[in-house]
C-alpha cells in the first residue's frame, strides 16, 4: 500500500508463533533436565579432625540445616567422626549443639577417681603418691603409652551413640557413615563401615601420646588424621559426586608458638597431617576453613566459641557463593531406645579377674530391663574399684535377643607410687610405694612403703578382703619409723629437737560396708625410744601392747580440698602394765569433719578434733601433738603436746576457679593434763587464711595466721605430706 507500511502476509505470523513455542519448549526441556540432574546429585560431607577445633563442624551443620542442603554421605576423622556420627544418626545440628554444650569436657579428660566415688576399702589409706607408674618384669618403672587411658571418653561415646546400638552396618544409619582410623601395627588406613559405632569413633580419636591406642578385633588404632585428616576420598568412594569438606586441623606453628608440650605434639603430628589435608582439599567442590588460628586441639573450654566460628565461616561462604543445590529431603531418625534387656552378659579382656568377679563389679543381671543411665552408672561404679585401666559396655542386638559385652583392660597389678612433699619446716620427704593388687591372694592389697627425709619410715600394709562392696577383712601392719620433733620457747621459736625411733605392728580383723563404714578390732605392740638430737637428753625407752577398736566413715568429694561431705575417724585403745607394757593407759581419739555447700563454689567447714588419755601420764612418751596447717592455725607444726586436747574449727571455703581454693579459718584449742569431761586449763585461739591449688601432681597450700597475741605464722605445704597409714597404725 502506497504511503504506508507493508503488511506481512498472514502465514509469517504463524511462523513467528511456532518459533516462540519452540523456544519455550526447549527452555522447559532444558530446565526439566537440569532439575532432574540436580535432584540426582549425591552430596557428601567430609569432616576433618582437629581435637577441640572439630566442634566448629557443628556451626557449619547449623547453616547446612537452615539452607536445607541434603547430605547423602558422611565421613569423619577424629573429632569429625563424633560430630559426623551424631548427624548420621539423625540428630539435627541444634540437637548436637545442645548435647555437646551440656558436657563437662574437663571431667572427661580428668581420669582421676573422685574421692567420694572410691570404694570404702580404698579409703583406708590417705593419698600417698603424686604419680604412679606400672612395674616392668625387671622391676623398673614403665612409662605410660599416653597420658590418658580413654575410659571416660569411651563411656561418653556409649552415651552419645546409645540409640544406634541396634545398627552394626553404618550404611543403614539415616545417613550412610564411615570413619577413618590408623592401624598402628601395619601403618595402614582403616575405614570403619561396620561394627560397633562407639568403638569405630573411639579408634578414630586416639590422638598419639594423649590417648592410648584403641583395640578393635585384635588390632590397635590411633587417630585417623595421621593418614586422612580430611576423608574426602572416603566419602567419594561411598558414592558422592559433590563433596563439601570442612577443614579444622591447625596449620604448622612458628617457632614462637611452640611453647608447650601440647604445641610440640600437635606440630609433630601436623607435619604428616598437613600433607594429606592439602591433597584432600583439592578434591572438594566446597572447602570450608573456619578461622581457628589461635585455638589449640585441647581448648575444649572454648566449645561455644568454636561452634560460632564454624557458623560464621559457613554463612560467609554461602552468602557470597550463590549456587543451585537440591533442597532437604525429609531426614530419617533412629528408633528411640529407652531400655534394654540382656539375654546374656559376656566379659572380654580380663586376664586375672574371673568373669564372675567382673560381673559382680558391674552388678547387672540378664533378664532385667536397664536404661542407658543405669548401664552407665554400673560401669562407672566398676571403674571406681581402681582395678581397671578401662571398662566399657557394648550392646550386640540380634533379632530375638541382646547381649551385653563387658570390654575391659585390667590395671597392672604392680605399680610404683612416687611422692615428693614439703611441709614448710624445711622437711622434704621422698616416698616410694610398691602397690600390689590381688597378687599374694585374690581380693587383697599390699603396700610396701619406704620414705626418706626428715622422717625415715618403712611400712608394710597387707589387707585381705572377703567381699567386694561389703564383707570382712584382716590386716597385718609391721613398721619402723624414725622422726624428729622440736621444742619451742614462749616466743614460738625452735630451741631443741629430739629424735624418736619406733617399731612395732598391728593386726586387725574388721568389717566394711560398701561406701559407709569400716570397723576394725585390732591388737598392737610397739617399742619407742627417744634419743638426743640437738637437745641434751637422756636416752629413754618405752613399750606398750594392747587392743583397740577403730571406726571410719568418709564421703568427701576430695581429701585435701573437699567442698562437701563428711568424715569421721574414731579410735579407742587400752594397754595393761601386766602385759608387755610399761604403763596402764587408755587412749581415745576422734576427728569429725563436715562440709556443707551453700553454693556451687562456697562451703562452710566444721571440724572437731579430740584426744585424751583420760588421766595424767606418768611420762611424756605418747602425747598428742598439735599445730600446723592441718591441725591448728596459730601454732607451728606439732608445737604443742598434751595428754588431753580438743580443737573446734570453722572455715569458709571458696573455689573461685576450678581447682583453686581459698579458706578463711578460725579455731580454738583447749589443752589439759587430766580429762574429767570438763573445760581444760589452757585455751588458745587463732585464725588465718589458706590458699590452695590442686595440681596434676598433688596439692599446693600456702597459709598465714595470727594467734590471740597477734603473732604471725606462715605455712607452706607441697604434695601429700601427711601420714597415709594413719588408719593402719595403733
């Protein structure tokens, strides 16, 4: 048409419509193909090791849960094995976070048995060694293979993995799982895909020198990080075609950063770990490396911070790297297990103890229902016997029954105990004790103790028990002891000293009742001589033979720094001049200690101590000695002596930090010559403060006090400087 635009013929519009329809179809087909490929994508998660640093995995998993990224396979090493196993069991990241934050990790790595939990039979002795060593066949001490046996950790893993006890094929967990360990016998990498989940994880966590190698099926395993600290190859072999790796291992430290034993151990292991991590990291589609540069593998007290750092790293990555990943499929979970009934109980690993004896320590019986809490308590109680290096449960389920396996390693029956102590009077003491359990007879204990220093001693204490938690026993206790005691002037200054040599023995028959009480009827005989040291003194001898009764109860949570509990010691003896004694004498002694907690870190302590010979002694051979940091603040150690005395003490005890203690103490002392249950002649008042710290090798205490005349006294106590055989003596 002239003067206007050309009009396209009708068929050209149809062609345009067909082109548009074709483009839409191709786009739809392309999108459908991409969606199908996305849905079939198998995502694997590789969780690296790093000790406490591995808690950063939890923060990353929280972000993965929020983004609804489905995880199809998980592999973990060391601490990554723990977190990975819990996630594979069906727990959410938030649930894992709650579980981990509720744990007291310092207690898990402190394998010393709380005094409160010890069997009453072991409380016959006060602590007598800073450190113990197993004895080799050549009688030399044997260095341990690691600082820790791993007993607490293994039983923690039983707790955490209890819901998976019916699953021995890790592929059948809600998310297929494997963990990696290193076979220390062959040097080969071991991937655990079957077995008992707690054992697989524990094998993967045996960090060299810190945790003992762990035995599974007669093979010994250490930390999997030695060969595969970031198990990317493992998760790829499981079937993953898209891998998210989380690296939590520490890099190599500079010379300035190598300041502690842990730093050196960490660096030594990391020389090998760094090489295998670098290779594995290259295979990751996504590699997350939280900023943990100032956190060590033993910083378990920084759990909250580690989780947050992992979460920060994941959020930063996924917010800056937009990508198309499939959405969460509905996560499966394991069936809830509340109680278990065992058809049989089998014992594995015992060498000297019989199966029946081990089962007696456990206290569980076939045919009865037990909760996880009850099983844990039973194995903890058995460990408190101090006969096991480790002891833990494994539950084996079949279609019709469940078997409880008690897996254990007995503690060496021969051990050396070394003790170095100092009491502030320039008295340094070195003690060596040979501890023999179940050697001379079954269910027996023998302590051979030698001590040198300002006091020289040789003690042999042998006890044969008939029963485990309760029963009867007999005791033999011969000894020889030489020590010095001082005399003081009115200004509380040392003026003279006299030495005493005493030898004798006791024989007792008693009963013990679980954790409640020990009662012993005993006979004794001893010969004591005083001779000149610095003072001008005529040598004198004294002998005595008699019988007595002792009672002892204790449930203190610690012997030196208790925050709660009670202890009571009572002893009465009588000797007759007609029976190998130089004098008729009756002796009574008692010490009551009570600690009442008013807050988590504050307790009030009351102590009452009383001793009496009931009548005036003809000589001064066997008086009671009073004074010192454990007796009376306001006197020097053993400054006063008397045939009758009593001390009332009240103290306010604070624990501002873990293992740190502060006492504010007041005490009143009464002395007398004759006891008619009336107020004694002389009264002394004193008070002071004591600072204490409980180290791995024993307690350290520093004290300062004033008496009623405002004279000052200072005390220093290092180690176990008290008599461990107080209950055994006459």
